[in-house]
C-alpha cells in the first residue's frame, strides 16, 4: 500500500486529494498538514488516522492536540512541523497542496529525502524552480504535476520524446472578467473576483485567475517542469476549460488532453501515475459541447501575463519578486485595502525596485521574499 503525506489537506486541492484517496481506499495517509482550520483537520484525522498532523499556528496545534488525545496522531506545529511532515519516513509521496512560497522548504526537504512530489503548489516552482529541479535530478525523485494544464501536458508527453516538442499550448479560461476593459476593472469587488466561471478553488488562486497572474505563474511552472524555452510556450484562451492544454511536436502533430473540469482527475493521475483507475464524475458529451472556441489573451488589459513574462525573461530572483509581490497584493485586495488594478501596479513597482540576483540560493530567495513584503508593507 502506498503511503502519502498531504501538506495543505484542508484546502481545495487537499480535500479533493482526500476525496480521491477515499474513493479507492488503497492509499494510506501517513500525515496531514494545514494552516489553522483545526475543525476540518480533526475530522480528517479521525477518518484517515495519520501518524502525524502538522498545524502552522502554534495555538491551534495545542488545541488540536488536546482534542485528539484519544487518537494515535502526533501533533506538530510551525515550520519544524511542516518539515517533519515532509520527510515522514513511511511516505513515498508528498502532495504539496499548500498555497504560496511557504511551501519551498518542505518541498525541498521531501525531495532531499528522495520522496516524489505531487505538485500543486506552483509558487514554489516559480520561485525556486532551479533548485527544485536540480535536487529532484540529484535524488531521482519524481515531480508529478497536479495543476490541470501541466497534468494535461504531462499526459500528452507520455511515451513521447521531449526533444521532439516544438510548443506547449497552455489554455486559460480567461477568468470571470474575460472581455472587460480597464475601466470596468477599476470597479470590480472582491466578490466579483472570487466567482470563477469553471473551477471552484482557494481564494488566492481564484484572484490569480482573474488577474491572469495565474497563467503567468503557469508559464514559469511549465518552463521548469518540461525544460522548454519561454518562446516555446503559448497561452490560449479557451473559455470553457474543456481542453486542459496541448503539445505541438516537430512534425506538426498536436496532442490535447480534454475532460470535464474536475481537479480530481489530475490529482489522481499524479497519485497513481502511470495508472488510470476508474474515477466517478462527469464525462464530456461532445454532442452537447458542439464547439470549442479559442481567443488570444487580452494582455493589454490583463497585465498579469506580460508582467510574468517579463519576470520569467529576467530570471534569477525576479520571479520571486513577481510572486511575492503578487501574494502580498492579493492579500491586500482580499482585505479590501487596495483595488483590483493596484495588484498590477504593486507587482510592477516591486520588480522595478528590486536588484536582481543571478542564481539565488534558498536563503537569497527567502530574503528576497521578505524584502519584497517589507517594501510593499511600508507603502500600502
Ligand atoms: P486553499 O487556500 O484552498 O488551500 C490551501 C491549503 O494550505 C489549506 O489547507 C491551508 O490550511 C494550507 N496552508 C496555508 N498556509 C499554510 C501554512 N502556513 N502552513 C500549513 N498549511 C498552510 O488553496 P488551493 O486552491 O487548494 O491551492 C493550493 C495550491 O494549489 C496553490 O499553490 C494553487 O495555486 C494550486 N492549485 C490549485 C488549484 C485548485 O483547483 N484549487 C488548481 C491548480 C493549482
Ligand atoms: Mg491551472
């Protein structure tokens, strides 16, 4: 029986990971980890009986500990707790369903311990992709993408020679504001940004989808996962999220992966790779679907994508600034302290302010993150 650890088990990806585990009943959950939602974490502990559970917030960890005294689950907290979860001896795979670049250290610790990663936490790859891919190569650990676009590409590449790839075509829904112009975006509220047309996700990635920052992060994620040049990646808007992404090969053939928008499929593919057990859920009905349409992304209005491409082209520590500035700006937007378009301004100004570091090590990445946060906090 395969044993996994799930970091971020109470979130959108985390709970759907546990749905997949529950559906098949042949994977053991060795550890669960979350930020602060101990009500849900307690339920998960009682259902999955892990040996370890990590809670970021110390006080919540203490409370959970007393609540689950009757179980055999050890409760740990803080970054030490997340790291203990990441290297759990009996787990062969870590699902990184945590949000934000706080996932870097646990991801690297797991890779160092030779564990495979089912990677949802794209911020980690965007900021520390050079360290993570190198580490995975060194220890032979696998990185299995969970993000639907990257899972689609990974599925299209199955059995193919990666050297014969000419382009990756990453699809985007366009988010809730597709078709809007700047004037309309000036007035949008948090509630509007949290209404994604096709997917139900955590708040941060839902805002990222509305700004198209998410697509920018995904371009950088794809670059690290599939070892292609930036120029080989094209973003295409496909509003209904039926095609999850495509690969064009040297001979002109294009392979696409299609399916109903359901994150359990890419999650399951990462957990069971290369097997495809039966998965309940909606199937595509092509007669009802009738058409699939494509558009160019509106990069003039949605600055998230061009800003990301600029950060990606600059490389070094700049993607970290892009990501950290976005994390902070989204937090401010969700607290209603700034407007939607301010997110772009904050990212752009933070990138301008930063002095680029060529090959940042882990400490330099974390320092760049902290400096970016401080710089933004002192201004907004
Ligand atoms: P979410 O907000 O729903 O869940 C985040 C999880 O991380 C929660 O369990 C939370 O408790 C945990 N967490 C947050 N801070 C923590 C901390 N300091 N210590 C320990 N745990 C902490 O987010 P989500 O939508 O599930 O997204 C998770 C990741 O997956 C993100 O990187 C996102 O970009 C990526 N992703 C999500 C989707 C999706 O459909 N939701 C799709 C593709 C990629
Ligand atoms: Mg995605």
